[in-house]
C-alpha cells in the first residue's frame, strides 16, 4: 500500500492538468498514489489522463457533481495511511510530501504548511503574474472558529480522520476546507502541526480565464483587494502620495 494518497479532482481543466500531475508524480518522496477524479469533464481531460503511463495514477471518472463529491469519491478509494490534496490549478514544491511526511509527528493528526499566492492575468496559456504574497499562518484553534487559515492544498492528514469526522460537505458550494478542518480541530485541538515552510504555489485566475476554477467565487475586484491592487481608502491613498513625493524628492536630491 502507498504511504500517501493524493486526491486531485478535475473538471474541464485539460490545459492545466499535465502540470498538476507532474507536480505530484515528480515528488522526491515517491511512495504515493494519485487519485484523479474526472468530474464529468467535457474537454480533452480523458485524453490527457490516458496519455499518462505512470502506474501510481488511478483515474476515477464520474458524472459531474462538484468538487466535494469528487474528493469524497477519491477518499472512498484511497489506500494510503495519509491523505494530501492538490487542485489542478496549483503546484507543489518537489519536496512537499518529503517534508510534510517527515514533519508529521506520531501524535499529529493533521499538518499544514505555507503557500505562495499568485494572481495571474492574460490568456491561460501565457498568463503573467500581476500580484503575489506569502501565506503561512501559525496554528491558532481559536481563530479557526472565525475564519479559515488552512487550505486543502497544503495539508496532510491521517486517512482515519475521514471515518472520525466525515468527509467533505457536498451541500456547501465553497469553504469546504474550513468546514472539514474545524471538525478536525474540535476533535483533535492539540494534534495539528504547522510546518513553517512555503511548499505550494497557489494560483488565482481571473473569472473569464478559467470559469471552472473554485476561486471563481471571487470577482475580479475581490481578487484585486486580496493582493492590494484595488481602490485604497482615503488614508491609504494619502500615505501612498506622501511616499511617492518623498521618493521623488530623494531622486531629485540625488541628481
């Protein structure tokens, strides 16, 4: 049996799928199985998956029912003692599983690490980075009761947790990772480990670039706000003007 079962749901993302699959199968810790759930794709997803000859890849085709149902279908088939998740728009560091399995202590039920956040713009095949930031919050069970800080793509947990707390809520259209993590935290508040390394590239795309992407729940204005690209409030704008004036004065004095 593999040590880690990696769950990857996909729906009409044939253009991104090879990069995500390579990110998993190219891990420096190779003791894994990759469960790709084709959630009723209508593009070239089936052909892309058929072209992958790695025996660690298992394809689970099904009718389109959404990302939570897809993850639950993969969890029902998972054989590893540990479970990790990667969505097709994101990429792991090659050392992700090596580091995370090494950091998971005997008493830990779930571990998570940090991620680079990128905002991409332009055509999908040639998108450019227009915003970036790093997200690696320390573990705080109290804050998790108010908002989510542990993303599905950066966590590793013991498979038996699914039997204890249940899988992903198929009635929720978003925030399913928060719902799952809170159930784990309420049951095992002292068995969560934060690995303070950044081991995942998490990509945000504009809605018109990739309409099937989960973060399509955010409109472009919300994405701009997340990356500090949106409209500033009056005080922010005033400080920014002062900074710009100071930089211009410094440049003039230096000439």
